[in-house]
C-alpha cells in the first residue's frame, strides 16, 4: 500500500528545514515501524512550502494505527526536536497504485 503524503508548511523556510533536517531522521526511524520510504521531495517555485513523500505500508497493516503509534514514539519525538509542529499547516494523503513503468 503506497501513499503520497504532501505536507504544506507555513513558508518555504519551514519546508526546507523540515525536509533537510527532520525528514533525514525519519529515513531511519520510519522503517522501525514497518513504513518504507520510497522518495521524499522538496517543492520548488510556487510549491516551495511543500514537502512530498511517497511511503509504503506493510500489506496487512492499518496505516492510521501505524501512523499513530509512530507519532507517539520516542523515535518520532527525537526526530522532531527543535521543530515547531505548528509550522505544518496540513497533510494531504493520497493512496496510489503501481506505476506504469
């Protein structure tokens, strides 16, 4: 089960900080919870306030429960030290299927 997650942050500086510092930490913490990271992108131009990630959840998991468990974990809390979570305005989630090629 793959998901595209689009994080909209308050401005491009917050997005850049989130992308460069905190997502780098998620690369090692998310897999501990069975969530694989396929790609992470920082938006450009008119989307510079966005961070986009494609993640894969285990087939038999309940993603919302797994997300909750992760976000309550010490790993997540450590990843986010120094970042004001109110900088994240919204998170859009889109389920995606296999790609064409």
